[in-house]
C-alpha cells in the first residue's frame, strides 16, 4: 500500500488483535471488551482511508484550493458503509465505482465493512454487539483487501 498513514493504522490494528489474543487468552469478557474497542478503531480506519486516498489523489492532480475543498467534503463522511465507498469513488471516476462494486461483492468484503460499521454503531450507542476478536480479524483482512484495491485505483 502506498499510503503510509493508512498502512500505519492497519499495522496498529493487527498488533492490537494479536496482543488481545496473547494477553486475554482465557478471559472471554476481556476479549469482548477489546473486540469492541478495536471495532471502533476499524471504523475509524475506514473513515480515514476514504478521506486520505481521495484527498491525496486530488492533491496530486489539482489546484490546492480544490484539494482543500475535497478534503473538507471527505472529512464529513462518517461510518462509511460500502455504498458510501462506491458513491465517493463514482464522484471521482465512474469506472472505479463499477470495479469497486464488483470487488466488494466478492469474498464477503461488503459484509465485512458493513458489519464493522453496524457493530460500531451498536457499541457507540450502548447496544449489545456480538463482535469477537476472531471475527474482527477476518473482517480486517477483507477490509485491507478493499483498501489496497482503492489505493491501487487512485495510484494508477
């Protein structure tokens, strides 16, 4: 992945998941709390990635005033489910959006993103969430695939 900031956030999440498994081995309640915390961070990764990828793309190809406007608009995106990723992509390039939609539909990638966002919403509003570290690790792997795909789109 070209984007260093997003790479750093991914590494942090992978480290936290690994550490949770090491530190809270037999303590299911502790694992559950950590899963919720890491789920919120994964949601933040999605928000940051959508802003970062398309801002850098704009920054490299347009006037600084235009890039500044795009950055501000992208910063308003919160809790982006896959539909938001597709819509944002289409605002830059219709072909990207079609390719992304196909990519998301494969290998449960769409479900991974939407589940993280849905669970984040439940967690933030004090509702029960059935998120686990194991499931979150699987979701993160799929999310990384999607982010690498978008990263390659905006950098080619």
